[in-house]
C-alpha cells in the first residue's frame, strides 16, 4: 500500500519561529530570576509590529521588549527594508499576572486538595499542579539516525543549509525568512522515494535575474521531480525564467489559512503558465458574483466553497471568538474567500486579486494582477505593483508603481512606453494612467506586495 507523507521546516526568520524564539527567551529570563515562575507567554508578529501577551506568575522582573529586540536582531532582522527590524518594529507588551481563579485551579494537584489534605502525608511533588500548561506528544522511528520520520529530517537539513548560506555570506541577498518542505512516498510503512521538494526564501528585492541564474547553476536539480508555489500569485515571467534555468514546471496552487490546498495544478495534469489550476476534488468550488450567483466562463467572480452540507474536511469552521467575522465569510451556503478569479473554457482558474484590490474604473472591474503580469514582461522592470488611485471622473484609475532594473532611468518617455505596451497587450481601458517609479515596494515580512500602501 502506497501513501505520501509531507513535513515542513522553517528557518529562524519565519514569523512563527521568530515568535517562538521571543517567547522562549522571555521564559528563560523569568526562570533565571525565579525557577518557580509560571509563564504563559504568547507572541504575535506582523509587518513591523510585535505583540507580547499572556499571564505570568513570577518574583522575577523581566524587560520583555529588550529581550524581543535582542532576539530579532540576532535572527538577522536589522534592515527596515525587509518590513520588520529589531530597531524599527513596534513592540507592544501586554503581560499581566496570572488570574487568581486560574491559579486556584492549577496551583495544587487534585490529590493534594482532595485526597491528601489534612492527612499529614502531603508530599511536595504530589502537591504540584498542572501550572496551566498543555501537553505535547510525538513519536520516534528508525527511518533516520535522528530517530525522526524521514520527511521532517530532510526538511530540517534543507533549512539548516539555507541558514548557513545566508549567515555565512555565501548568498548575501537572502533574508531570514525561509521554508523547506519534503514529500516522501511510503510503501507498506517504509520510505521508498522523495516525491517532491520545496525550498523557498525571502530575498533582497534588488537581486537581479542574472544573479539568481548564476547561483542556481551551481546546484543540481536532476533529482527534483516537481516544484510548487503558493501564498501569492506567481508572475508568468517567473515561471518562464525558472523553466529555462531548471527545466522544471512550477505547479501553482491556491489555498488560505482557513483552508488546505483548494485549487491546484495537480501531478498528472498539464499546467497552464499563470493559472492556479483546477479545483481540488476535496472542495466544491464556485465563482460567484455579488449576488452569490455563478458567473459565466471568462467572467470574474469570487472564489467560494460550497458548505450547504457542512464544511468539507480541510475547511475551518469559523474564526475563534469572532462570530461576526465568521458570518461575513460563511453565508448563503458558501464560504467566501475574498479572492477573485475567472475560469477558462478548459476549467482552469486564473487569479485576479483580492476583492478589495479590484480597481473599479468607469464601470469596469480591473484586476491588478493581470496588469502586473503584462508590465513584468518588459526587460527593464524588476518589480511592479498595481493599485487604484482616486479619480473625479472615473471613480478610480489604474496606478502602476514600478521598480526598474539597475541603470534604467525612469523618464517620462519610459512611462509612455509602458502605457502603450499595456494598451497593446490588454483592453485599452486597463492601461495605467498613473506610472510612478520607486526604489522599492512596500512588502509584508513574507515578501508579499502591500498594494494598499502603494
């Protein structure tokens, strides 16, 4: 019997790992000052912002903000251009003492409170309560020397090498955030072969295609069978360049934090460059208009998942503690993703953008991603972000914010050339009436362009 097992690992700069590292460092500092400390510390990070919250019982005094900035700096976030830095991030500390009600319930064990109380047989170890802490479990196996499953061991080793390439200066344009994922095929419980490998890293947005090509040529991709991407729609030009460099197709997919992989170019299908693929058999996906009616082939609609018979396996059931937000996304028998796409005559889905990113100009609805794709075809464009700009006559117009390659001058003539190129490749009303040249584009910590800040 065959089955597939996938594991992932992340580098020190991944947002989850950054938060864990800060929380661990705060715990260590409390335990140094008071070994009996009880620390329930949670950390949340966003673009140039970190929230440190939780409940703590301790005699020690700890400067959580100072610890957080030290950890962030040691990880390597020292450049404000990355969207998150030790010196520039806002650190919001909301730590408070443990609730007296919780302490009453967990300070002492049930045995000490009920069975041993007043007997004179109370032992110090028997008195120890849960401490308001959870339990974690895992398993060991003989697949590797580390006694861990092969996929997670390989993913860890990949991320370790990625860290070494960054911290050693061998690939100086890499940034701290990175991820490795490995899928292994098992037969009757034993690993047989590696099915797929994914390795991604945040990097300096000024690194050139030539430099990436030069560095990629140092590595042997012959053992890799499949490559995939998700998280942000991938520009077709990147697909083409990667195919030229490696001979591999990138199998694009779509999913959200609220779902598993929802739409994908699955193994065995022929990918269309720039398309997300087709709906996974796991989900009943529909493209709906503003009245929750299915749109015709070629028309843009919101990506929705049918939940009339309940949420399918893999789809969340709601936002914890936020019934109002849940109702906004779950209504009329569908989960509304907030992302839009159109379907071609072969059933392939093409990403357009977030609903709040769509530009409404003179009655037309224009997706920014389509315009970005066209502009990225120009050899002197390094990066591009398209957004809406207010206009008295049309309501909104298309605005293109562009980072040019090194040595290219952003002249008025070049703006007109870009505008004319877009007109020749798309419907004329979609061309950017406003073109601005920038040194860099605003991004999240994971490298996504923040169109609302353009």
